[in-house]
């Protein structure tokens, strides 16, 4: 950081002060540049620190879906045990009994074994396809309960492959009917969408409504087949238990021989009984957990997924169960709702995407789960890219998915690191721009320049939710100055943001205006403000582009003129003007737009503004002081408004006097010689200024010394003498005060960087106005003080205002020149 050309020890002291201040600001969360000077240019930065938040130890949060995973694990253990026993029993029956003893088996045993195998085959077959139907049910987002989740791996059962081969034509026809289903059409609501309502397809076959055979609609609808299958499984298992118990109790196996036929039959019936009992135990466990304890409802309530969340919970349980059954029983333990939903987002099925989007949106906005959820999403670049891609979707059926993606991104953008990742995705800004849809209808020139406008007729105008989210995302992204540059470079995005800033007088003046309309204007102003305060070359370009859009300044003027009921909007609009005024061309456009300066002055002098919004008046004063800084045209425009006496009177107001003094100094310094007569009236402020110089400190002292150095130049010697008499203290007291100021500020000060310059300017005027003052300054040791100042001058004292550590509006006369002029006058005494 280089604040001056001098390599002296004093310059190093100034740099040390700035470094310390930077460190203090960083500790408080602000990592942006330092702001100081007469008229400050505020720079907003991201005050969130992902590093600090990552280092903080967060309390462990219990995963609500943990019980579901354990439930699926328990079911899988029972299922695999039953499957293993069933496979062993089937092999025992086919190889040992029917294969080895089929000739010697008793007729009753032969048919018992055959019936048991057929019953079990039917039950396994129905269980397998019930699982498939339930899977299709969850994929179709239908509100149907899952009866059971027991399934057999195809490789683990010979009977399953056999039965599938027999019934393959039937199920091929069913799958063909599923593939021929039409894409559903949703009726799009014109009013506000209530996203938590379930989707109601109007033209789509769901998997549970497909008529498998004609003229048998009720019997062969998949929904009813699933119910029949459920009871068939219970009947099959119960039959196996009854048949096996009968044979094990009676043990009427016919004549026994030495071939261990009795032992083989006992083993077979025991295996059949064990398998059936395990199945019934699994079914009872399911019913106890789901129907009695209502596990799914409890988890859904803890996750706060709403009415439609039951589908998500069932689908999660199904997937966890499938992983435990089809792989290791511990595979399901790796699942959680966030990873599950992120996987569904990448699906090609719209219904699965909807489930994933709903879960992620709910978890990302939850106070309990948001931190962990956003952290997992933030480190998964593919998921973030998918969310950004979803912003471009325009299908009416995908509105909720698109809205959820936008809301998740808005939460992600709260962290600076996530903001950088989002902005780094190719096409991200263009995707966010797609959320902003404006459709305003005006007559006249505006329609010729821009075809897309927004109608503020009612609260439920189209796409308002997407507009708000789009602006919110931009607002959070704009906290990083590098991203601000990308926003400015995105084609068509800046005009859209400015379009949302427009509000007609009836919207601003009507107390019944829809809150959504005011919120839209507010967010667009917030984004513009953050863009306008961007530092560096990117900020300069942004300010120029904003001011060059022909509607920017006129929209802000309307807010200033009609927004009395919305001081927050006025505050934002004024801050935008203050930042734009840094650029010379923008300053001229603002002053040249009719009514802007007048409205700012009206707000500055408006005593009817509530006390809690008094800072709006202060902001208006800062904007005015910026606009008249080094702008001859704006100074003359303000003088034509004949507000001089109000400005002089404002010096007596504790709230307004700092900015009033800045405005008066700039008017005197930059209005030009042709405005001499208009400026003479400002000399009435002399006594009030002198009193402030003698009694005040710090910033107020600086601005009062500065305004005195300019205003007193319009006085004759006699007028100056009369002023000191009215103030009731001699000129020597003022000379003593100026020397004391220079002694107190041996080095340039960050808080008051121009106080030494202004004190020397005022001393020069006093010595030129009255030669007697030369002797007074000499007796006070002014020459030694000026010599020490020459050794401590800094580039810090060469500018009127600063944006960060960058100086703006360099003074035309260097402080070295002023010191030399003062020393010459002392010599001439």
C-alpha cells in the first residue's frame, strides 16, 4: 500500500495506521477497502467468512432419517435370512426329496411338498413384482402406501427365474404399456403457486392405474393387483405355516426305511416353517413400525417435508432397503436424505427431480439442517451445476423444480466461497438472468426502446417469485467485487435489474400497494447499489454503464419524488446516486436530469421525516456534496434553486451541519467567477462557522475550517472585521486555534486527511486580509510548524475523497505549494 512518495519515517507511520485499521476491519468481518475523506464512497463487501464458520465447532445434529435406515437394515436382515432359508429349502426339496426319494415318498408328503413349493413360488413371484410396482409408484409421485419391501435377489432363487420365464409375456406387455404413457400436462395457475401442494397430473397414466387387461378395469388395475398381492403373500405364508406344522406334529410320513427319509422330511418342513415364520415376522415388524408407531409420519414431521413429503420418505426407505438387500446389508448405512436428494436431481425422471428438489429446498431453508445441507451441496460442483442448469427450464410442469433450485442457490450464495463457485460455473449469470422476467406495458418512447416491461397492477403479476429470487441471488453474489464485474459483463442483465427499479407514482403513494411490488423495487436498488460501489476498473465501468442507461436516473428521481412513504427506498436510491457521482460523466447526467437536485434538497431540508429515518436526510446531503464536487454545472444549478439561506441555516443543525458545510465549500470552490454575487450571500454563515471552529473537534472541525477558507474569500476586509465583532472574539484567537490544529496533527490523519490543508488555506487568507495577522502567526511559531509539515506531507492530503485506499478528486494545489505560500507571507511581515 503506497499512500505517498515520501520515504520518511512519518510516512511509514501513516502506512502503519492504515494497516492497523485494515486489520481491525478484518477482525470485525469487513474485508473491503478503507473508506475515509470528506465525502465517503461506501463499499459493501461480503461480511461472511467461510473459513471462520468452518472452524467453528457446530453441535452434532441428529439425522431424522436414521431410524428409517435402521428400519430398512432390520427388514433386509430378515429378508436375507428368509431368502437363504428359502433357497436351502428349495434345493433340499428338489435335490434330496423330489430327486432322491420321489419314488418312495408317501402320496401325502409328495403333494404337501409340491403345494408348498408352488405356494412359495407364487409368493416370491408376487413379492418381486410388488416391489417393482411400489418402485413405479414412488417414481410417479402417487400417494399410495407401501405394503411391504421384501424382495429376493434374482441370482439367489431358481424358482424365481423359472416363474419369470413362464410369465414373461404377461409382464412384457405391462412394461410396454408403461413405456407408452403420455407426458403429463399440468394446469398452470395464473395466481401465486402454492408449491407444497401435490402435483395432480391430468393426462398421465400412473403406474397404479394402468389397465393390464381390457374389460377388467377394476380387477387388473395395478393398484388393485398390489393389494391382492399383499394379501396373497399373507395367505401363502400362513398356508406354509399350517401345512408344515401339520406334518411336523403328525409326522405321518408313511413307512420308514433306512434311507433317512423321515429326517429329510423333518428338515424340509422345518425349513419351510422357518422361512414362513421369518416372513410373517418381517410383515409384523413392518406393520408395527409403520402402522402402530407411524415411523414414516414421525420422520416426515421431523424433516418438516409437509404433506407431499411422505412420497419422499417412502422413496428414501425403498432405496435404503434395496441397497441393503441387493448388496451388503451395510450399504444402506451410507445413505442420508441430502445425498439421496442430490442423486435424484441428476435423474432423467421429472418426478424424481421434483422429489430431490423438494427435499434439498426444505433442508437448505431449515434452521436445523441448513448448515450441513449447504456444506454438502457447496462441495459438490456437479450438483451446483445441475441447480444452475435448472434455472433455464421453462416447461410449466417444471416450475416447482426451477423455483426450488433458485431458492437453494440463494441460500448457497450467502457464503462467499459458494458465491465464487456459482459465479465460476459457465453460463451461471445467463441462467440467473433467465429468472428475471419483466413485462411492463407503457405508452410512448419507453416501448420503442425496451419491449420487456413489468406491470405493477396487482400483487400476483406473473413470475414475481422468480423475479424476487433472481434479484436476491444477484444481491448476494454482488457482495464480491469480482462477481460484480461478471454481472456487468452479462449481456442484457443490467437493463433488467434497472427495469425492476421502476415504480409509478401510484405504487409509491398508495399505502395499499402490494408488498411484492415494493420488495421488487427494493431488491433491484440493493443490487444496483452494490454494483455502483464496486472498486477498481470494474466498478468504474459499471458506474458508467448504469448511468448510460437512459431510464436509470429518471427512475431514481421518481422514487425520490413519490417515495415519502417508503424512506428505505429513498435511502437506497440516494446511495446509488452518491456512488454514481464518483464518475464525472455520471455526475453530469444526474445533475442534468430535471428535478434530481431539487428532490435531494427537499429531502435534505425536510423536517417532517421521522427521527428514526433521519439518516435519509444525511444521505441526501452526502449525495449533494458529491454532485457539486468539481462540477461547475451542478453548482450553478443548485444556486439557481435559491436555497442558499437554507444551507446557511442548516449549519446550526447538529444533524445537517457537516454535509451543509461540505456543500457550501464546494459551491464556493467550483461555481466559477460568474457566480460571485450569488455566493456573497453565503458569508452570512461566518459567525456560526467561527463558533464551530473554536469549539468543535475532529470531522466537524475539519469541514468548518474548510468552509471558512472558501467563504471568507468573498468578504472584504471591513466585512471580515465586522464578522469577528459579531462573533465576539478577536482574529488572534482564530490564529492561535489554527496553529494549535497544525501542532496537534503533526502527521496526516486518516479520519481527517484534509484538516492541515484547510488550516493553512485559512491562515493564508487571514494573512492576506490583514497584515497584522502575519505578526500574530510569527509570534505563535507558525514558521517552525510549517517547516515540520513539509517533512510530513503525504499523498493522503492530495485528494478530496477516497474509495478504499484509492484517492479520488485530486486537489489542484498541492499542500507543499500552500506551505510555501504561507511561509512567504510570514517572511513579508
